[in-house]
């Protein structure tokens, strides 16, 4: 899920960790269906032809997906890409939390680059136990209200939200304005 959303090297680069295994989904195909994995030598040597585990996939190396993936990777190397994602995602989360507070809702949330989340609870939310204290019924009303306003969030507050390089500051403003309308009426 974090793929290249947090940094060019993914969450492992962003947080400075070296995983045993890395898995990547459709992000490496520019959104098209494909996946890949890689890891430490001792783990990867378990895969044929070096090891006993056979792995194959119908879409492995699909030329269309690989071309889209290459162009996605090129776009992500352009200067300011991750700073832009951080800026617009921060504007979105701060905007929603601000209009929520003005409407009298107890909310918290946060973001890292192009990923975000918010909860109907005073927070902070650091883990699933904290998140379970949220008002999920209110989130459901918020979600349905946002759909009525033409904004499509994930249908559960336990799912991450994403911004993209295609989103503009005007898109963020419209989303916050829609959230203000919804939060005033729920």
C-alpha cells in the first residue's frame, strides 16, 4: 500500500528500515495489475530455479504495465514531487479537522506524504485499539454525506486515504468545502 507513496524507496526508505521481504502491487505497473517481491538473498534463493518454491504469474512482466510503471517512476523522480504530495495532503487533513472542530465534532487525524486518515475521536490514534474508540456510525454518516457531495472517500475510517499528483489545491478546497457542509448537518 505504501509503495512509492511515502518516498521513492517506499516506507522502508522513509522510516529507515530494511525488511526481510518487500512486496509491491499495482504501483509498479502505474496502476495496472502486476506485483513483485524481493528480499534477502537467503529468502530469494528459496524461489526456483535456485530453490524449491515455484512462482509464476499471468501478468508477470506484462509490457503495458511495465511501461506504465516506468513512466510512474520517472514522474516520481521530478523535483518537488513528494513535497507537493505532503503539501496537498496536509491541507486536506488540516482543512477537514478544522471544519470538523468548528461544527463541534471531536476528530483527529494525520498524514504522511500522500496517505492520510482521520477519526471521529479526540485521539490521538496510534494503533488499532485507539482507532476502535472512534465513532464509526458518525463516520458512516460523514462518508454517505460526502458521496452526496460528489467526494469519494474510503468507506471505513480504518482504511487509508490517498491523494495523488493529479489533485490540485482547488480539488482540496472543494473537498474541504464539501466536508464543511456535511459536518454541519450530521
